[in-house]
């Protein structure tokens, strides 16, 4: 890899076009570890995309933080032109790469904001700084955060607790604080998903949501957090795969010139990178195809084309559009100039994009660990009388989670499992794989059982967690009817808490945590079972 950027004017048009693409790759080092082969290429193909096609960046998922430091250096070694290396780390680096800090979701800070504005702003700023610092420590230079959507639809399956809150004011202030914190370090930040994905009930990973509001309503609710992020110096804005008839009756925002260029670039005055959301998502890929979607996105005003279905074919399609006069060379040059400006920002003192040298030993500092724990504690909600009196006899720890086989935060050592076990509780697990008959038999298998019911339910793209709620409600009602519910713990969505709490008798305690990770489990359960 060259240790500095060449002048972009020296690149051919195909080379310039290739720099506009960011491809998906596994964070694991070896091909046999790849978890999503449909999206993540083996090493030889990935090296071809970077070295021969000359793509401008890579987005990573999977692996530990320690191996990410090696993986990022490996990828940079493939590149003739230094790469942007991105990750969806909205809840800290540890959300995607184990070993680093995994914060509670942003909505936890929004809950604190409603009680103590100054403390919430401090937490948001520290979250931004810690995320940026830990990203650099493993070679990531582009943070695909913060989410600045206003989640004012409780049924939203894709944004949900990823948002800072439900009002433009709290989202604007907290997202801007996150950006300010991250700006202490040479990384890129990203406001997403423009012009606002908060008031939808359809997952755009699967289908195309429609936002039916008037321009006045959109200007009042959806746009202010983006304007605030732009004023705070956010480096990139990610488009949403949404159809908004008030602004473009034909094409979703990602492919819409009126939305990306007329509104974002001209009216809001954004001069940074416009990046598409992943082009492999169903809302785009299922309707516009692997080759046409990238061309439409460039015509609309996008600078970075994220996760194309077929990188080689997409690059060729854009080059063909230039040759045919459909897209001008000036349009490509404008995007490449913005990309070069962004790459120069993350060059660091040595003049290359891997400076400072990745050092995973800088992860999980005491300050970072304390900050995450304090956010969990300060956003915790407790109802009813706690702690629980110590019980004997038939005790059951009933855990409901969407998919045990794809769950990073539950294992035999996780506090939600280990702590009740140490107190004599018998574990039962329920997920969407559990047959209805087996579930009924399991619940009925132990009579007069005092049950600790723990629900892990939040919005998860692709995961369909919403279907889990009726199962949890049925269990909850049966336990209440049989006088077996000892306590309820909910990890994840406050909207789930709102469904259960009105039906909970005042003598049965309930603890709610926004976070689902081990640290959040321990903090929540300490309320019910304080150390003795």
C-alpha cells in the first residue's frame, strides 16, 4: 500500500469510479470463518476487488477486536490507494467486535436526557470519543454512526432503540454531542438515515417503507437532527431506502435527485460525503437490480455506493453510464474530490490511513468501562419492591430470546444465566425455534414454581423480533394466572415494557434495561439479587 494519497486527477475514470464503492467483508481473518458467504467474499476475491478493481473502502462485520487490528492491516496491504475502513458501530466497537466497549443503545442516553440533560450530553460526547478512539485502535477510520432518526413510531422494527429518542430536540442535541466527541480523533462520522427512518413500520432490509407525510411535517420532525448534525461538522450522511411521495413519488431517497441533491446538498448545504445505505438491502436490490441501482444512486447525488450486490458489475455499469453520456465525468470528479477530502482527514500525522498503527491493547480502558456501566445504571427503570427475598423450593429462570443460536450475549457464563443458577434457579430457554407443544409442556412441567421471567426483545434488522412479543405475552399471562411470576426483567425495547407494565401487579418487581450485553445483565440483576 502506498503511504499517501496520489493526486486524484492522476486516476483514470474507471479508477475514480471504483473509489466510490465500499464493499462488505468478513472481519475474520480466514475464509473458513466467513459467516455470510452471500455477502462476504473469500480472500482472493476481496483482494481482487481492492488491488485490481481499486475499490475505495471496506465495511467489516464479525470477529474480535483483536483480530480486526490484523484484518484492517491486511486489507490496507492489498490496496494501492489507502482504504476507508468502515463499521456499523452505533453502540460502540464492542457491538460488532468482541473485547471492545459495547455501550447500551443510544435510546438509553435519551432516557437519561429526560431526567438530566447535562449528564446525557456528557455521556453522548464520551460515547462518541470512546467509539472513535477504539475504532482507530483496531484500524477502523469510518464510524457509521450516529443514528439521527427520530423514532416516533413504537412499531418501528429497524430503528427502535438505535435512535437517541422520540423528539427532534433530544435527537439533535445528543447526536451532535456524539459527533463532537468523535471529532477528538481523526475518524469520519455518519448521520443516518436521511431524510429520516424513524416513523416507519417496515424493515427496509426486507422491503420498501413509505413515509406519507407532508413537507411541513417532514421539515418539523425528520429534518432538524440532520441539520444539527451538519452544523456540528458530521463528515457523511447516509441515505435511507424510503419512498417519500411528498418529495419524490417515483424513487426512494437513495435513488432520488430531489432528495439527495436538491434537498440535502443544496437546501441543507451539506458539503461532505453522501453515502447510500447498503445496496444489497431488499428495498433496493429487489426493485432496481445489481447494475441499475448504483447508476441511479450516482445520478441522484451519492458519492459512496455501499455494499453493491456485484462490485465488478456495478463499477462497469457506472463506467458505461459515463461513456454513454448518462453521467458526466464532472459528476464523478465531484464525488472523488469529496472522497479525497475525507481520506485526507483520516490520514493522521504520518500521512497514511493506517496511522496511528492499530493497537488493540488500548481498548476497554477503565474510563470507557465505567462510562458504559454508568449509562446502564442511570437509564435503568425499576418498578415494584426490590430486592427479592431469597427463595427456596422450585425456582425457574425462564429466558425468552429471539434466536439462541445467533445470540452473542447469552452463554453459560452470562449473568442472566449464571447468577440465577447460583441461587438455585433452573434454566429454561425459549426462542422462535421452540415448538408450541414443547413450550406448553415445558411451562407445565414444574408446578407451583416461582419464575424469574427475563425477556430479551428489541428491534433488530433482519431478525423479526416483533414476532417474539406474542410468545412472551402468552408466557407472562400464564405465569400471572398460575401465581408463578416472581419477577420480570426486560432487556431491550422500552415499547415492550409499556406493553407489559400495565398488567403487572404492584407486588411483583420489574427491572428494565436498554442494554442486553453481559454488563447490562449484571447491573439489572443486582437490583433483584444484591450481593451479600
